[in-house]
């Protein structure tokens, strides 16, 4: 439709719709506490060899060092036992002394270095392995001691030092046959592998770690509803996110209950805490000529209403802050009505969100929007229709709302619905495309004014191709989301009799679902179709919220109806009264299932944005 007169109204609103979106990240920390053990004690010395029996055995204490016994007449003394145990290794374990030559005296057994340090920081491996006993002196050569094995690696949090060099083998026997020298000295300990700051481990010491809390989810979502406060000032709204939000979407049609009634104050707003924008529209029922106004503001929520021939601000609020349990609205203007406001709040440690404002171009071509700071997974576009190039805070004729979505693989959809101000008979229309991310047209004519197709998600924003763009700029507010899973798509509502179950594929298990529709069958031709209908709803799997508005076309006296529910995920009202409504039955591994508790036989085209944890 061609933009009719623009004029600044003082403040008022009749119908309005608001959405705000915010994300929050929260982290969970866990503490680990390591135990520290003391090192090993000193080892005992071996006994002396017998006259013609075996040599005395080495000391039995497997700690710092153990000296082997002297060789007997027949058998050399046994080598020292195992060196130091875990943690800072025992001192050098000394092998058995030289066997004093028994027949085929055998050298001391292998001195084994300290065992693995399992302790904390820089756990040191065991010291040098024991020295093997010397060879026997008669008959056959005494066999040297076997290889001393160095201590194993320290396994503390920091890099544990490796064990010292293994013990030296025993010397060869002295007579008859050449004594075989001791075997090769043992290998040093392997490199310690470990973390950062463990304590020094003692013998057999192990780290006593406190139980770790599970990591926080990658992204979380909460849908809810609340009644607007009746006065100016702060209003705290409790949400179930459990983390500080990253983005918030708010919307309302100005109703105080779930009954269908005339007129609407449609408000929709978005926020990332630092930046917020809102769009409001309103249309009056039962007047001739028609009365329809729109307005934008740098606020999280905006509602306008009528006051005689003028439009006034009924309510508007900013977001001074939010936490893991609530968000705060600061109402600078408030009409005192307990209007129901719905929200979708998004958070999570991996999630990023950014709200940006930009002007649609005045000529066809590529349009890159930057300054987002990350590569989006999905982007939602909110716009007040064609030709709104005035500064925020200005009332402009015609009640128009536009909403578009796109994901990183190129799926997209766009909706515009609205009505013309000061005409009789009425002019009300709508359009919906699943091959555009932004679509706008004149309310009279009609003629397409902006048509933008997805091109790419970039490292710092996104690019659209405006295949159609007239010479008038217009405001667009975009909410970019990253660090989560996102799927944009369309499907045709089932035409089966209620109750009717309908499953839709999104490619992953959603945590939140946003539904929108222009409430009729897929548009295959033409710029727009008659009747100004629009529906919006959401669910987090437990809570639901939805709104629907409709204005009849080509009637002498305006007919405007709306309905709002916190008990349904979506309401279809192509013509009053409502035609269909649905609950979210479930989120599944690859999509979602709707239960149409009331349903008509028209397969209207539905648009969705599914969000999930990555």
C-alpha cells in the first residue's frame, strides 16, 4: 500500500504488540582439593652371608634405600628390595654388596626405583635403582645384578619429574668362567605428565577430588506471561531461565484476559540488555473512516492507543537490568491497565545475541549489516512496514507489523500485515513469503516496496540481496543469535478434525519454538491478499503464549478483533471468532509435535523458528 500521510501524534494507543529478546550466560564453577602424603622412610641393611649357605637377604623395608647382604659360600647376597614408593621417590636404593664367592654365587637382585608419584604438583619419581651385587669368586662366575629400574613418571597436576637413572649392574665373577657383568642400568623414569598445581605426592598418595558439578547447558530458554504493572516505575518479572539472559522478546496485544474482544494495542520489542527497540500498532473497531496508527521507539516495550482523533503512548518501558531469576522493566509511561505481556528469554554460556538497527536501502542491491561481533546462526527482523523513515518516537499513519526470519543455511520467511488509516471502505491486507527474509509492500495499490533474500551469515553480521527496493528508506530492527542451534522453516497446518496431532521436523531437539502466520494458505502469486490477519506464539516445552489479530477488508465500518492466551502455543483467527488453536505436545529428537485442540479444514501456511542447545 502506498504510504499515506505521516503525522506526529501526541501519545495514545489502542493496539500494540511487543517483543523483547535477551540472552544470558551463566557459568558454574567447581573446586577441587588435592590430598598430600609424606614420602617414604629409610630402608634396612641386608644380613651377612653364611659360611656355605646362601648370602643374607637384603633389607626388607621397601623405602629409601636397602643394602644387599654379603655373599655366602654358595650364593651371593640378594640385592636390595624395591626403592622408594610413590611421590618424591626414595633415596637411591643400593644394590647388594659383592657376593663373597660361593659356588655360582649370584649377584644381588634388581634394585627397583620408586614407583609412580600420583601426588600433586611436581610429584618426583623414585630415585636411582639399587646397585646389583658383585659376581661370585669361585667355580662359576657370579651373575651380576639385574638392571635397576628408575622410578616411573610423577603423575601430579603439574608435570612430575621423571625417576632417576636405574641402578648399575653387578660386576663379573672372578674365577673359572668369566663372570657375566650386570645387565644394563635401568631406564630413567618417563616424563611426568600432569596438570598445573598439584601438591607433592607422598607414598601411594592420590588426589582427593571434590565431586564436580555438571557443566551448565549450552543454551536455555524460557517462555512466560505476566500482567503489566499499574503504575510507572520498576517492575520485576520472574523468569525460569536460571541464568542471566542474553536476549529477550516481548509482545502484547493489550488484553487483560483470554476472551476475544474488539480492537488491539499490538506491541513487540527486543533487547540484548544494552540495546532495545520496539514497534507498536493500533487499530480501532467500529469506526468509519478507519483509524490505524504505528510507532517505533528505543524501548523494550511500547503500546499506543487512541485518544479522540489522536494516538498516544499508553505504556513504554526500558530494561535497566536483568539477572538469573528476573528481568526489570522501568515503565516511564503507564496507562494503569494490567495488560498481559508475553516473553521469550534466551540464555546460556555459549549463546551470543545482538540487537541492531538499520535502514533498508533505497535501491536494489546487496546490503551488508555489520557490527554484530559474531557469525549468527539465525536472525529475526522486525519492521513497521514500508516507508517508516521517521525518527523513533514519531506516530505514522497505518497500522503495520512486519516480521522475518533466516538461518545460516538460507531457510527464510517474511510476513507483513496491516490496515490503512482514514479510509472507507476499509483496506486491510497481508502477505507471507518463504523465499524472502524481509518483505514489505504499500497498503494501497498494492506494490512491493522491499524484498530481501538471504545471502550469507558473516563473521560480523549478515548480507541480504534486495531484489526490490523503492526510493524510500525504512527502519529495520534485527536480533542476531549465535552459539545455539537454529532452524527456520514453514509447514502447512493439518486440516484434520480436532483433536489433531501434527509433527514437524526441525533437524534437532528444540528447547524453544516461535510460530507465526498470516493465517491462510501459502501465497503463490500477487503482492498481498485481503484481510489483515497475523498470529504469533511461542513455547519452551512447558509454558505457552500466543496472540492473534484480524481486521476485515472492504467494509464500511471497521471490524477489528483480537485474542490473547497464555495457555496455547498458537491461535489461528483468519476471521473472527478463532478458527484453530494448538498446544505444544512435545519436543522430540528431530522436531516438535503440535496438538490442535480446535481446528478448521484450511491448511494455512505456518512459519517457525526452532532454537536448541548446541
